[in-house]
């Protein structure tokens, strides 16, 4: 459980969720916008940038490497690009904080530079294995040293003659794919990545928006080195992963009706939408359009009773970040929900299968933990105490669970919510949820 210096929340039933919300900008798009802007030619303007600790860490690192990034207003960045070969080395550590996305993508970007770099992270990130990105980058000619077990810090040696590869990924991962494509910008020949299941195509879409020729379709992406990136304007859509907590809460709490404005609905991101609808959720997509090259829409959700289902494994790669809150939906559904094919949850900011199983059991729900998922028996939640293990998505998921609990829930170790969703408490309270800092 959390220590005296950490942040705990008290959460419990308050009332129906009502009104309209705008959740913060997409974290994945924000990372990529400042990265590509930094190595583009010209000035890139980013609107809707997520003001979270993870994305700020990435912007700060790019500043250490010589790209001037201005913040004229909240959620805005002006990135003065230095061109593909304009970054310069920094003798100081490059601190990614808690940002696994930032570290993996930067590993690919830095593998093509002429200077050495050292990527470090906080205690949580330093426990996360990076072998899945180190191994294929090494095949391209990168030289990367890591701590035992392929964990950070990563020392990335420069001045390598990278060579494009045709790589078939053993496990689907948008972060690994993106790292290889970023390294491919600096490689001779073609870099092609094939996936066992299609993953998010944010990097491919954004490379195209910056003018780099890239061929992609679900499950495969390819590009050749030797091109140029040209500055552009990026409008970051609202983050579907952040919207997910409100979609589930409004579905579960009787009397709720909520509109979430201009949410990114990239088809490689919305597996949770399919799963919730299959469970009986009432979620409508309205005002569909495009923003910064990404599909967006308003999501209108009303309370609806849910039933347990077997989660289609085809949805898993498209909802990997949303599984903690799906576990909450399953806990409140009638019957049994079965999750398979989600072993990647074991190596996120926490072991998310174990963290959710432990927490839900503490609140009275029967959960059978499996190596790649869980079986969750829907039931009645009671009050109690749970440990988020310093994982932002676990913490916010238990705030949602607490709205259906018979008494208050104390959620330990919640400070890392600021990494991805600054202002969550205030937005949740404004929508009708009961949550406050523990005294």
C-alpha cells in the first residue's frame, strides 16, 4: 500500500454523470507530434498537446538535444525543427520519467544519431523490459546497452550505419513498430514491419502528414530512408484512453447521460468500444470528422445494464490500455467475462492483471487470474482499500469502480495519474463522480 508521502484518493458513489466533457489530448499523438516536429524542417505548431508529465518529459529531452520548443499557452507547442540530422548530443541523462512510450520511441530515433545518449526513467519505468525494442534495433545495426533483463537505463551508441530490415514482430506492439520506423528514417534501404495483429497507426499517419512517403495497411508498414520531414500543423484529438473511464462510469451509474467531445476514434484504438457494445452498452458516435489526420467524433453514452462476455481476442491489441477499466465493467456486469490473449498487461506500468485482480477481490468480486487474462464474475462491489501500485490507469479505474461500491474506497498511490491525465479529479467531480484526496 502507499506510503505516507504518496497521494491517496477516497472515492465513492455521488450521483449520475451528466453534461459534456472535453478530455485531454491524446498522449500517443502528443509524443509523436513533438518528436517529428523536432526533426522536421521548419516550425511545427501543435494544438491540443497533452500537458502530462510523460509528454512534457519527451519535449524536455528534445530540448536537451537542440530542438527549441515553446509553450505559448496551455496545450500548445511551437517546435522549431532542426532537420533530420540536426539534433546534437547531450552529456546529461535523458530522463523519460514514467513514459514507456517516450523511451521506446526515442530509442529508435536516437539509434540513428551520430552521438551517444543515455535514456533513464523513474523506478517504475526502470523495471519495464525493453528487450522487444532493443533486439530488432540491433538487427538494423544499432548498439544499445541495457541493465540486467534488458531494462533501463539504455545507453544508445551513435555513429552506426543502420540498415533497413524486413521484421516480423513476434508480439504486436505499436511502440516497437514505431521505434523501428523512426530508426528507418536514418537507415539505408527499406524498413518493413509486419505484425501478428494490427496495432495503432499513429506514427504512420503522422509521418505521412509530415511529408515522408510511407506505405501502410492494417498489420504492415514500410518506408525507406533518405527523405525529408516538412513542418506542419498538428491538432491532437481528445484521448480515447482518457475518455474510456467516463464511458464506463456513465454506462454503469444509473441515470447517467454524458457527451464526450471530439474524441479520437482511430480504429486501432477503439477495441473497448466494441467490447462495451457487445456487453450491452448504449454508446453513440456523432459528429464524426477528422482532426490532424485522425478520425474524431463525439461519443454519447447513456446508462445501460451490462452482461458478461468472452472478449474477442481480435479486439485485444486495439484496447490494451483500456483493460483495467474493462475489468471494472466486467465486475459490474451480470455473469462471467473472460479475457484471453492480453499477456502484455503483465509488463505495463504495473502487472495490470494482478493489480486489478487483487483490487477487485478486495472489493468483493471473484476473479480468477490467468497468465494472459482473467475470468471475472460480475457481482456487488463493497467498500474497502486497494493499491494502484503507482499505475495511473489502475488508480482511475478504481475511481470508476467506487461509483458502484456500497461504501467508500480508498485508492493508494495515485500520484502518477498526472503522467497521463492531469486534472482528472476535477473533471471527474464535475461530471458527477465522487472522488477527493484523502486527508
